[in-house]
C-alpha cells in the first residue's frame, strides 16, 4: 500500500502479522514466559520488567493478583488466550 511513494507496511496484514510474531518471539526470549510476552506486547516491555523486578517473580498470575500491572493488561492476557 503506497502513500506518497512510500510503502506503509502496517496495512499489509501478512507483513504486520510476521512482524508481530517476531516481536512475540523476542519478548518470549526476554521473559521466558508466553504470558509475560503477551502482557508486554500490550503494556510495553519496560513496564513488565519493572513489575517483575519489583515483585521478584516471573509469574504473570502472581503479578496479576498483586495488581502489579494495569487492569487492561491483566484482562488482556486471558482474553488473548
């Protein structure tokens, strides 16, 4: 899809899906947890990193119970699953 001679790849659903999959893979490599990868895709990896460090856990469900992440993110992971 072209805009002023440039390709807007965000509107190409195949390339956007491939980019998202690669990003999820990187996030999984960072956290070692698909739940945290999904959460960080939603809220940002730095916010999840801070919550992990502050609460000394890489368990998404513990972070959710402690309300260490925004409510939107706590709800996003189960909906995604």
